[in-house]
C-alpha cells in the first residue's frame, strides 16, 4: 500500500469506459478492460470452472 | 405505432454507454420510444412499465443479452432504427481498433499488458465484483470499487483479504478518490498539497477537497472508504488503513476525516488511533457528537466547510480553535426576499445530486424547520412516503437507489431533477428551491446551464401565478475543472440565482430565510 | 501454479518443440497405418452417410468412382449408403484434409515426420481451385486431375523430396508469417517458399525429365500458352501447376500443424485443445487430457463476403480439417500478420489486429517460433485453453472459405465462422468430473 502513494499511478479500469477516457485525457496511464460477465453469466458453469482452477 | 425488438446475445456494454445509446436511438427518424438495455429481470420490469415490452422478450433474452426495444411510427422506420442501432453497437469496437489500441477483455490480460499496474478502478455490476476483486487482490493491486450492490459479506471478505496483503480497498459504493493528485471517478481537479482526506462520503470528499483547493492549499491524497466501512461488521478496515497510511506519508501534514457517525466500536477504534496521531486530525462525523472527538485530541468540525477551513488553518500553522462563519452574503437582504413570497409560499424544496450534501443540509435544518421530510435515512427526520411528491419542507437526494435504477446518476444526467424543479414551481407552497451543482471529472459538462433551463421555465410558471421563488445554490468545484467554477457561478448570478460558497453556507441562509 | 496450469504449459511446450519435416510421399493404403481398401477418410468428427452435407457426399461419391468401385454417381451413392465403405475421420489416422478432406486408399499423401517427437502425419495433394473433389465435384475433369496428381505430380515430388533430404515445413510457416501469410487462408508466401525450396530438386528428378506419360494431361494453358504445345517436361508441368495453385503448400502445412497438435495431446490434466475440425455438419474438438473423446455440436454457417451471384442462402455449414492451423497458433490466430486477408473475408485491417489480440485471451502461450512483425514480433497466441474459452465467452477465431451446399459447385465466398460454444462447455463438464 505504501507503493500506492510513492509511485506513479498505473490504472486498470473495468466497467464504465468514461472513467478511462477522462483519465486518458488527463494524461494518466490507464488501460481499459472491455469487461463482460464471466462464463457468459452462467453461475453453474462458473462453479465448474472454479473446480478446474 | 409499431413495437419491434432485437436481441443481441452475450453482449455486454457498460451502463453509461447504453443510456447514451438509448438516447441516440430515440433521436432516429420516426422513433417514438426506445431502450437499449441489458435483459435482467429488473430491466424487463422497466421495459414493461415503459410500454416497450413483448412477452417473447422474456424467453429470448436473459441477463447476458442486450435488448433493443423500439417503438416507431411504422414498421419500416422501426426496422431501420434497429439496424442503425446494431451499426452503432458495432462502431465502438471499430473505433478502438482504428486507434491501434489493444483493448483487453479481462483483468488477467490487462495485467499482462500493464504489468506495473498498481490500482484497479472497478465499476462493473455489483454481483460480479467479489470474484473479480478477489483475483485483483491476488495480483497485488489496490482497488477502488465504484460499484454498489456488493453484499456486506463480500465487502468484509475483500477488505480482510486486502488488509492481510497490505492493500487498500476503497468502496464498494466509493464514488470519489484522489491518489497522488490523480482524480478517480467523480472527483475534482484540485491543487496537490499537504492536506490528506479520508472520507466515507463521496461528495463530502469532493466538497472538502474543492474548498481546500479554492482556499489556496492542496490535497496530498483523498481516500474514499465506501459508505459501509464504518459499520461495526466491517470495522472501519479501510478508514483505519487510510489513516495509518496518511500518518506515514511524508507529504501529508494535516488529515481530515469525513463520515456519517460510525458505529460505536468503529468510532472507538478510530479515535484511539487518532489520539496517537502526530499530525492534526480534523473530524466531521456529520451530525455526530463532537465531545468524543475533542477528548481524543482531534478537531471537531460540524460542516464540510468548517472541516476545510480548520484544516487549511492548521496546515498554515494556525490554531484549531477558529470561528468558521456560515453566514449569508451580507449584501443579501433577507427581509426583502421574505417579503417577495406570497402567502401560500412557505416551504423548502431541496433537490440534491450529492448525497453527503443533502445529508449535511438535513443536519443543519432539521431542528429549525419542523416539518422536514426526506428520502434519506435520518433518525430525527420523517421519511417521505412518495419520493416523487414533496411534502412541506422536503430534501431529496436524487442519487439514491429509487431514482438511479435504469438511470444515470444525477451528477451525469440532471434530467430527472430538472423536471422536478419545474414541478415544484407549480406548487403554490414552494418558496425556496435549493440545488447543488457538482462539477468535476465524469460529471455533466454544464450543470449550471442545464439547471438554468429548468429554472427559467420554473420562474415563468411561478411568475404567471404571481409567485417569486428563491433559488439557492452552491457550486462544488474549482476553476481547473472542465466546467470552470467561476463561469458556472456567473451563469447563475446572471439569472438572479443565489450562489453560496459552500453547501453549509447555503443551508444556513435557508434557515435564516424560512425558520425565523 | 496449479496442476492444470502446469500441465497446460507442458502441453504447449511440446506443441512448440514439434518439428515436422516433409520426408516422403506414398500411397495412402501403403503408408498410413490402419488404412485399407474400402476405408475412406474425411474431414471433421465421425459422421454417418445420412447426416453428411452436400460437399462431403459429393466428395465421397467422387472417391468411390475414382477407386473404380462405381461407374457413375447413382451406383456410387448406393454403395455409399450401403455400408460397404467404412467412413472415418482423417484425424483418427493422423491425417488431415481441407474442406471435405476425403482421402481414399489409392491417393498419394504427403508424409511428414516429427523430428523432435517421432511419429508421422499425412495429407493428400491439393487440387487447386474451381471444380474440385474437396468441394464435392466429381466429373471427368475432376477425376482426371486426381489421376494426374497421383500418377504424375506425386511421383515427381516424391523423388524431389528424397533428393532434398526433406523440407522443413515449420520453418516455411515461420518465414511466411513475416511475408503476409497466415498459413490457412493466405498461402501465397508459403507456396512460394515451398516451390522455391523443392524446385531445384524437381528439376533433378528422373521423372521430371519425362515428356510423355500415361495419365491424362493437365490443362495448364491458364498458366501459360506454352503448355498447350505438349512439349513441356513433367518437371515444368509440376512447377507450373504449383505456381497456379496458391494452395499447393496448404495440405503440407496442415499435416505439419497436425504434428504439432499431436505433440500436445495426451498430457494428463491438460485442458489444451488438440484437435478442432468440421465435417460440414458438425464441429468437433478434442482436448489433451480427455483422450479420444470428441466434443461435437452442429457447425455454424460462416459469415462473410460472397462471390458474385451467391448469397448466404447458398452456403454450406463449416467444413474442413484446416482449422488445425488455428489449433496450433496460426491461421486466424495470426491474422495480424496477414491484414490483406480482409479482401477475402471482409472487414478492415484493424479487424485483423482485433482478431489476433482477442485470441491472446484464450491461449496460454506466445509462440516461440511464429511471431508477428507488426506487433513487435509478439509470438502468436498458442494453446487454446477450454477453461478460458468458457470463462471469457470467447470462441477461437476462424477464417474460412465457404462451400456451396450443393456438391460440386465449389467455393462461393469466404468469411469468419464461430465454433459453437457448446462443445467447449461440454469439454469443461467432462474435465470437471
């Protein structure tokens, strides 16, 4: 956590793309993730996948 | 009139994008009503209410699918609109590619491409947050969770995990933060400096940081904890981590804490930590008891403005015990304004986009304005029955869940509040309409301009019936914000709207106006 | 790293170490272990005659006539439906074939040897464009060309590769990716390198010096008027044919990819895809640790650009073993190396980068042999992990030719096709048991 205050902020943004856009305009290092619900939102698939971690 | 719909399976887009797209689709030729929306159960009800429903949708679309529902003048226009919408949907992907930017689809790939990442900003739907943040913490990043609808148990699990790894989880429901001078989510462009803030209240952090910056001092870091952090079950984990971090931060000389009154045990933990502090700590527990704060050796502040002023003074080497005035502009003739109300005009209608500001106003007014109703939860104030219908003195926070399901937050889209302004003008009992105008990143590009459209119409409606409504506002922000505070203020003053330097100032003025 | 992650790293490591070299040419029933009379191999997972689509049926009918078991289509169909001929996936015999992929006992096949892991893979000779067996055509022109390929072309290149001491196909693929090919749908560079490598030895073969032969002469007048005269040597004809057919090297490339995929198969706990294939009706995959089990579902119709006069209504469902290329990290996965391909399948060059970038999401490694100059020589996305496919909702990217659903008409377009997500979900369910 100490690192957070001392180093330059490098951000991964997941969700609202607007947040990444405004950060980019400002010159902050940010990578936007085009996020989608995992396993196509199917919870039973998700629990199978968790078994295969 | 024809209703047509199209389902795009396994398609996800963020909520802001979808609302903007819906708005675009409504402007297509011949379109009467339209929604582009994710097929969750909740949204299906919304479509039913909006008259954009067809029973087949229930079968065709689920929570992972996108529903394009369009009501148009005729079949051809509806079909054309659907095709244009699909084109628009595909456009966003193309634009990214042409920019030559690699857009990862998951955190794992993002991290491979930005291995030095130290913070993740999360605004995905709440029910998916826990799983994602769990792996993000595993990867060693700090996290800001803007999303709400994360369960309390999930919040506790994530914060405990983060604590164990010496990482910070800001949120859930954390709308504002400033780290190393970088404004995150809804935040303002403020000076960097020596005052650190820990806030369990988003607009609280915004108001305090803007006021401090406007006074010529600066912010080292503004850490949001999320509203539930100070509950006993969460134990103030993030607040305490933040305080310790600010203690250790060489760049921070004074600390400000803003929160609704924490649960007993958390207050004790926080105050114990504060009592060991080597830096002055100013605490505003929004309506809480100042005695315990003083006993712990911290500086109590009853309003956000007071917190800002005391912090600035302390940073400059001054004393904590200063008098902070919340007085109206002395040039304002309160009596004149009162005289301009006709007999029926008695009440305040306070319409807020910032939750903390609404809360602060309730604290400042509830003792003086007897019949006060609100949609917020505050022990000593009655809960309003119908949030869409004001009763006597009413304070409404438009950022609350009942307004934001399927809508953008009022700080981005003021349409709902604007309609309410006009409605209140039609009520003969409305004397004062109070508004907050919040500037900054990710907010509306012209809050004052937008509100003024409604205000002008409101004035006309009231004026026809011989009523003068007093419009009271405060503008939260700085001149470095893209909306430029001084220009926003000027716009309002030009239309004879009253503008106060802080929310507390505005509330105290309203008290003078209506309570005495 | 978890047990499965470790297994996957091992599987993809083996895949990338595989070193397929073209060493010989031979008759299918003589060189493919288990191949016999009355056994026809085809692309894709197992399928019965009644379920086969037009192009595959047409290719089988053509094969039956070619093998001399019937005089015409009517007779051939009866035989096909009777059960007299056994049908089996090429993949069951370490063989691969493009489009219908029908490989009959008498056909000549490339023989590739994996110089790292041992073992052989096979694929027959590519016929070129237009009316061809692999699109279900079987008229006299088609059958004559098949005879020329097996009786003139194959013996020449068999002699040539022997003189050459083998041709490193993996190296050709790596170079071609630096020349704008993707190894699946754009093969101009791979074929050019192929010809360049083998040509000196073709010129040296005994067979190549002949000017007359028993098999039907191939019409190469579209390559040059010179070939009308009948004075060309066999070597010249062979080289001219290769030049006229950008797909000359495709079958060898596919066999090389099969070799790499085989190397990754059979690793305990690994969730890496080691076979992807379609038979015109079903799409099937196999996974490293689930043995011979096929996971299948109905294949989709590709979406793309159609040649003049054709539309999506004419299209057959996805067909061919050529998706073995994507299985090992080239083809659609290396699309960023071949942006010109968008002229073929539609879209814009920016899409090429999007396609490749998306594939990094579902693969476990960056290929250490195949890389993409325009992406700073980043290795191609290699080793499809079924878990990632399901978790991220991203299926492997496949660019493909589109066949007419009626046999014998040929290619009607090209585009993108999505494998059905179902098969990856089925694989997960099996793995999680």
